[in-house]
C-alpha cells in the first residue's frame, strides 16, 4: 500500500469539528424548565376550581325566632332556609333533646355530643319540602312536643334550661344521596328571667 493512501485514510479518520455557530447553538439551548407564568396560572386555576366547588356546595341554615312568651321558650319556631343557589329537594326536619332540666342548668359549660346519636321527633308537616335559593319554611315547636303539659297549672314548676338539636335532612338536586346537618341550640336566660335559644357547637 502506498504512503499516499495511508495518509488519506488517516485524514479521513480525524474527528469532524463543529463549526463555531453549531457549538454556540448547543451551548445556548436552554433546558426544559417550567415557565413561572404557566406555573402561577396553573396554581390559580386549581385554587379557583376548589373555591368554585366550595361555593356551589349546598348550604342550609336554621334560625330560631323569639317565643311569644319569653318565659316559655318551648313555644318557639325555627326557620329553615336554603342559603345557596343549589335547589334542595325533600327537605325534612327533626327535633332532638340532649337535656331538659327543671332544677338547674349550666348553659355555659355544655358537654360535647355525639352527632350520630340524636333521638329525633318529627311530624308530617315538617317533611317533604322543596327549597330553591333563599326559600324557607318554619316549624313550630310546642310544649306538648317535648312531653310537657301544654296547659301548665298556675304555680307549677317551670324548667331551668334545655339543650336541643334541630336536624335537617335534604337532597341536593345533583347529589342522589341524602345529606344531614345538625344545629344545636342551648337555652339562654336573661337577667329579667326571659329565655331564648342560642346557637352552640356540637363539640
């Protein structure tokens, strides 16, 4: 083999060098990094979606009205209101008693209650209501409902206080299962002897 052919083969085996422009492009090519703007937009979208879902959750409220006789709080009414835009179907109300005391009652130190164990009493008129946004209905609770004499004799012993629950059952139009909310109320005695219902947490 001639010397010229060997030199040609050696020249062919030399590595090809990249041009300065090609090397510059390789150095300046950025790595795959999530842009800050897209990251902020994604976070805002997620937060907005969660806030929207919370806003559309069905909500209901229960408001007690002052009794006609301030010394007879069991002659009271409770108003149930749909406070969201989601219509509520088959709304029903039950009333439960945690404690009724005719001797002494501590309204400030109430024990926690088990929301799954609330004995309820109801009547047909309190059930099967449909409520659109801001619609409401009222239930009246008399003494006989609590097992008290509807016509107490003069001088008969009254009661010191009570701890009750108003239980609301309803079905949002887009959720097939029944939902339940428990509202706890404790009687409050004013210095003049009159009584009313105050909201109280379950725990």
